[in-house]
C-alpha cells in the first residue's frame, strides 16, 4: 500500500503567504513651520551680520526628514568662515533655540552648523565650487 503525500504548494499555503501585512513606514513627524521660519530668519541674520557672500537657502522638507532647510554661504577666509559660524550660533541662541552642533571649526574651510531643522554650510569659495552643494539640494532656492 502506498500513501499519497499532498504537494507542499497548495492553495491553502499560498493564501497564508498572501495574507502577510505590508511593511509600514514611520509617519513623518509634524514640524512647526513658524518655528522653522523663525530659525531660518535667525540663521540668515547671523550670516548677514558678518557679511556672508552668496547666501542661498534651500527648502529640503521633500528631500529629507532630518531637516527642513539647508543654508549655504561663503566666507572669504578661514577667519571669516569661523566668524560666520560663531555669529550663526549666537543668533540662534538669542532667538531662543538650543545651542547648535558645529563641525569643521578647526580648519575653517568648510564649517557645518547643525541647528536642528536648519543645517548651515559655511564654505570658502574653492571648497564650495568643488563640492557644488547647490546641485545636491535643488535648483530653486527659497532665498
């Protein structure tokens, strides 16, 4: 006597596989646009106080969930890029926001000031030309 073994791929198993729930993505956190505007204004004011050159602001909310704006500015020397970064830090703190994190102050060629919803890149002209951040973040600046 031989016993028949049903095949593994039955309709019942196929139904089980199809019934698995879809992977859910985390919902995007809501951002207070008024606070972003206030922070952006503080950053721009801080940069303008120390005569930043070629100041550009990009709206990046559709590109990244980490921050809402990217600001790119040029300083003519190590001394000016450092002064621009310090001015941004002071302006942000005076506006009531937390102290930003800073990278690149030691050499002063490219300083990144992370203000949370706004990230500021202060660069010397040759570094800015080489990396072309404008191409990365978008063609149409907000400012």
